[in-house]
C-alpha cells in the first residue's frame, strides 16, 4: 500500500523537466490572525500561486529559532490554489517520535516535498529561551524519511514486525558553503555527501553572495559522483537584514565586509537601496540559470508584485549577461578557502582542478593545536582495545560477556564507574552509554556541540566558532585532528548515526563490546540509489 501520488506535475517532475523554475519562500507568524481578517500570508501565497513562473512555494519551520504557526497550517490554506508546496522540517523542537509523527501528518495531508534541516538553535520561548531537542539532525532525519519511503518496519506489542505504507517524500537537504576556513568548508561538503547517501534527492544552499561558492556545490557533487538538482538560494537584502547577516546574527547567512560596504552605500540613496537590492537578486537568479541550476529560490520578499518584478528583471537580461554577473557577485571573505582552483576565463571554479595547496596539505598535513597528547593516547587505546576483532577486543568482549552472564553486578558497576570517571576527566563525558568519540575525533558531541551533532557540522558556525559563539566548532576541531592522520576525507563515511537514549547511564564499553550501541547497527539492505560515496581522489588534479 502507498499513499496515492498527485495527478498534477509534482515538484520532483518539475525539477527534472530541464526548465529553470522559481520558488518563493513564505514565513509564518507568531500568533493567530483576527477571525474577521483574511491572513495576508494567504493572500500573498495565492498571488504567488497565480504566477505560472513560480513552480513552488516553500514554507519555513520556526525560522531563526522562534515559535511560529506550523508550516502545514499555511500550506493547507493554500492547497486550493494548486501550487506545489515544500514544507521545512527541523529537528530543534521535536524528538524523533515527534518528527516521525509530523512526517506522517504531512504525508496524510498530501505534502510530499520535505526540506530536512537541523534547524537554528532556539532564541526565544515562553518565559525564557526554549530547551532545544536535536534528538536527530538533518542527516538522520533524511535517513528516517527515506526509510518511510521504503516502507518503515515497526515492531508491534505482540512481537511481530509490520511494514507500514510507503510514503512519497521528495527529500531535500541544505548545505552551507559560505565558510572561510578549510576546516569548516570540507566537513560541510562531506556532510552533504552523507545526506545524499542517506536518501536526499535535491539540494538548496544556505545564504551567501559569492557565485563561485554556489558554483562549487555543483562541482563538488559532480566530482563526488553524487549529482542532484541544486536550487540557488536568493534573499533580497535590505540594510537591516544585511547588518544581521554581516554580524552573524542569523546562523549560516553570510554578508562579507565588501558586500556590506556596498549595502551601506546604496542604502543611503533616496530609495534606501531598493532598486539595487532587487537588481542584485535578479542577477543572482540569472547566474543560477546560466550555471544550470534547477531553479532559484527567492526569499525576503513580502509582496507578490516584488517577486514578479525581480523575475521580470532576471528574464530581461541577455543570454550571456550572467557570465559578467558571476564575476561581479563574488563577495568573499579575505583568504577564503575554495575546494576548486579558480578558472581564469570564467572567474568561477575549475571542475577539473582541485585546490593545489589543499592537495599538498593532504600529503604533509600540519599539526593542529587539537592534536594533543590526550588525542594521541586515545587513538592508541582505541586501536588496542576497541577495534572489533583485533588486539584486546575479543578478550574484553569475552570478559564483559562473562560478567553479565554471571550476574556480577557490583563488578560491572565498578568498571562503569572507572570508565565514566576517566572519560569525564578526558572528554567531559555525559554518560550517554552510546559513545560517538570514535566518530568525532574523540571530542564528545554531548559536551562539545550545542546541537549534539553526531553526523557532521550544522551550518551555523562562523570562523571556526559555534553559532552560539561560546566554543570552537567540534567538527572543525575533529577535521584538524583527522587530517593530521590522513583520515579527514573519510570522516563522515558510513551510515547515519542514531544515538540510542535507552543506553543512557549504562556502560558504553559494555555496550560496545556486546554489540548494543550504534557502531553495530547493520547497514540498510536497500540504501539510497545512485550514490557512490565521496571519492578518495579527484578525477583530475
């Protein structure tokens, strides 16, 4: 049994039709409209639906970490207009059960297009800032949605397994390429590969104003044999929003010093820069079309006529004008890292040549500050005791198995105490019982990551710092450590990590030796199609 597919042209079919399409972002509000007033968002959505050039409307999920009306509230009101809807689904407010429940609701309501996101750290809430959830992240959410498409298998109280109806989700994911440092950018690309391996079918970048970085996403996917439709992301700036982006107040949205200087210049004009901001957005759309992106996603606009004006302007440019615009819109930061060398002819990335300095650094990686004695010792201990089937692992596996079979509870409790004390002193262990230290360069994600990210970095870091700016990004630190040992390119290989909360406050050593933790979860028999992983070497260098 499957949920019935829609009769009209789906978002998936539209992206695959080879025609550049436009999407529009709508943001819901906090609070409900007055009963006697027609919501302005509905009027805007209906006006956008009437424009045949707009292929879909995308509705956000509590953006910026603020509580809003849920996305499907607005989507249901707009459903009669017949436009394809994309629902954002984030992990910050719901645990895995809540996310699965929301996904079933969206499927039942006929909303199959899901943009799976980790989400911004909450910044507001009733009587104080909300406690974030982050039980899953964007990678594990993609994996769950893909499993639902395959027919989720669940255990019933009688012990029998039931296969639930298949869903038809067209799963999207995001990537944040606007990172200045290699140690931030490369994990973003590796995580993008992991999302596609788990079942993501289309990609939308986070916000930035550097066409070379946008282009690099396509180059990376082609290089990694993971090509998927990419939708260019455009946000129509104004001085206030540009200032927030410039100060890193909206995680993952980047306005460089050079761009902000232009913003201040044009915002001082009589129209407060409106014409320049709209032209910049139109030029970005033209570049996306010229580069072969599947579409352009337009946000920051609050009137249907403004959407239309920007699209009209984008389509009024000459067929080759986008090449000039691509050179013009490269507002990078000083010493910005790019994976691909610059093509002298286009000013964009050269898909045949990886960054030569990067390749050389892989051969002789510099020692980073995070390659500490603690890290070196931990690697040694792990290789001796925690590598399945090797060295001390079989013996310790037998010892722990014997202790459990012999019901030696006090001995097990003492060993757990020794384990927790040593790991607390060395890593800040939170005693989760399902340890990810080997996955994260031996940096505890529960102690060192605000979003407890076990599958790669979120998009909110800046200059190597967490989006909360209270610590260095765990994944940037892990990248430095792993690169020193020649392991950075494989740092996010393997299936999505799902931590098991049921193991909390039990011995992670016992759970590892006895096969109870996530390291022993079987790889799905039917992985996402058309993915070959991240290659170890470039096609050409």
